[in-house]
């Protein structure tokens, strides 16, 4: 009987490294004051600015979110860190 081994492709390895880097960067935002721009509507025509201190971060379905007060925003939407 032939053994089957799982081989991780270089592409998958790079994806994992990239995801780990993004998560590490997100953890570094905790305790920092940030500003983010978030779409108010599904079409992305209206935006609101969220500003405040990052209280925590979490990952959900491959996306990383920052907790800013009562709001959760995608880390990718943060445009300023103080």
C-alpha cells in the first residue's frame, strides 16, 4: 500500500507566511490610536470615519478585524496609526 503525504506548495507556504505577517502587524495595533474609513452602504458610495484606540484584533474567515470601541473594522481599512 502506497503512503500518501500532503505536500504544501510554495504558493500555499507564501500565503501562510503572508497571513502570519498580517496577523502580527494587527497585534501591534493594539493600544494604538487609529483612523479607518468604512463603507456605510453595500455599494460603497458613502463612507464613515472611525477613530479610536484598538482594543483587540481577531481573525474571521481569513480577514483580520480590529476592535475600535464598539466597532469592528477590517485592518485593511485603517489608514492612519498614531
